[in-house]
C-alpha cells in the first residue's frame, strides 16, 4: 500500500478601517492511494467442490478475488470572509459574512 498526501493553504486579508475587513483563504489538497483490495472469496470443500457444485483444486482452502486499486483525490476550497462592526443607537454589532466554495475531484491518476 502506498499513500501520498500534499496540501497547500494560503490566507490573504485586508483591513479597510478599524471596523471593516476582508479575508480570503484558499486550500488545495491532493491524496493518492495505491493498494491491493481483497474481496469475495470461495471456499473449496474437502470433496473438491464449491458451494455451487463446481469443481475446485484447492481443497479445504479459501481463494479470494483481488484487484489493485489506484485512486487520486483533489480538493480545492475557497472561503471569503467579510467582517464588519457598526453601531445602531446604543447597540454595537459585529457581523461576519462567509461564502465558501469547494470542488472535489476523484479519479484515477
């Protein structure tokens, strides 16, 4: 089995004044996996037959099916934060508006 994981994360921001600012975060992740996948086996009875009656030549043993699996996953994430402070009469307010966008791609490299 072989796993690789890489990521990159960045943040940039700007403060317009004491009460208003903007921040943008970006993230990129890439993960690769290569592994042997065992599944669905058959048992060969001592009489040399499978449970469905077909003949087999590995008496008293299990025989598994296997497949080599290679996957690649990429994720892109973008988040925009708008931050503000304001007063209405004698009440102070803090506001945060957050917009997030994610893209995930999965497949074989």
